[in-house]
C-alpha cells in the first residue's frame, strides 16, 4: 500500500513537472504581497517574508531564489516537532492555480546569507524567484528592524 | 538515543501537564501558561552575559526571569519569540523593570559576546544574552530538559543550523520554576501571567 502510494506520488509529481515545464507561468500573473525582510545585526542571516500570489490557471513551482545583495538565498521551512524547533531546506515550493502561499515567521521563509554590502533597516533588497519552466519574478523587499512584526508595523 | 530521549521528555511533559491541571483547579491564580511549579528545579547557572561579565542565577534573584534557548544564526523562529517578548515587555510598562528576559545561546562557537550583544539589543535593550562553555550550557539545558543539537551543514559554505527546544521557562523572584510557555502561547497569555508574577513580590 505504502509502495503503491509512493509510486502514485512519484507519477503525480512527474506528470506535474511535465505540465509545468510545458507551460511556464507568465510573470505578470504572479506577485508578492506584504514583502519584507527582518534585518539582523552583525551580518547574521536574515529572513524574507511575504505572500506569493498566483493568479494564473496553472500551478507554479518556485525552484530557486537569488538576490544581488546576498551571496545566497535559500527557501527554508521552520517546523516544530515535540517542542523542538528545526529548520529544513525546501527543494521547491508549489503555488496552486489561483492560490497563494504565505512566507511568514515560524513557517516558510527565504533565508538570506552572506550579504554583499552592509544592509540596514530602511534599505530595500531585490529578490528574484525562479520558477520551473523558466519564469522569473523580481520583487523589492523593504528591510525592517529586527523587532518588527511585519510591513504594517 | 535522541529519539527515545525526546519521547521521554514529551511524555514527561504530558504527565506533568495533567498533574498541573489538577493543581491549578485547587488554588493557583488563573494561569494561562502551563504551571510547572514543583516539576522543574530552581534556576541555577553560571554563565557570561552579553557584556562579558560573569553572572549566576543569584544575579537575577528578586526579578521574574524569562529563560529562552536559541542562537543568533536563527533568522526565523528565535526572532519571532524575541519579538513576542519585546512586545510583552512594552505592554508591561513599568512592571517590565521587575522582569529579566534571558536569551541563552545554544551555539557558543558562533555566538561570541559582541555578536550576542548586538543580536539581543536589536530586539530590546532589556533582553540579556547569556553564553558559556559547552559544559556550562549543556548543564543548564539538561537541568530543564531542554534539547539542542548542531546539525550537519547543508551547503558547501559550512553554515549550520541548530535544532533546539522552543519553550520559554518562567521563574519567580525566588528563582523557582513556575510556568512554561510553548511556542503557541500568545503574547496576551505571557503578559497576563508575567504581570501576576511581577506584581507579587
């Protein structure tokens, strides 16, 4: 049963990626709302948040992220297991058709490391998301102080 | 080994929570967090603060202590908790003077005194960062059944994560363990209980 389910998941994933590869999402149908970065001092890794909105008729899959301001941008997911907090690297993130996925504290987030220039609250940072099939989305993220709760602060 | 330890700790938590529920019905104030009175040992440690000065539990006797384990290369969950605690301190107003938030690093290798200082003060200048030797930190974590583990680097740059317990431990002015806040606890619940502890010298 487990093997069958595994096979089914594999087939679905394969079919899904074929469909995605065939129809790259037009970037104008994708955008990020409430984008922001939590600044941390001492050149520590920072986190990027926002809500990715997909207004297209097909699911899209984020494969990687990058920024001219950071040496590395990774898609991460924080989770709790038995009271322990742990962070996982995410291989890809799917945004369903006409759906949205939140990158928010305590869940999915962009981890920004190795800043290439000094970054401080008040700055803005460009982040590009690369989608399966070749689509790209560039968004300007405002940098907020460490103790901000979000862009509406 | 790690799994069985974790499971033990989880079961222990469940059992103590059940016991605590019974006790809470009897006479205690209307705590919104988990009452752990009598289930965890008094506050005891010997560490270094974020100004490089040696401190012990006695340094904070007379204050309500909020203890949290974390590390500065933690950009998501640790800031979330520290922002909650900053918000609570602001809401407490002058009562915040009777409360000390202690952020204990579980990553002493990277969390040098200056980095720790910059990190905690970026959230709230009233938050104190504590570090120590691996032994000193392990002893404190073990005392409160807190778990942490350095993970293998996931990228070639050698950056690593540290999995760690996310509970917040609250001690009264005499250093007695009183309450445990899980990550799901709201700011209002933490504020509510800290205010009671702060107002009862």
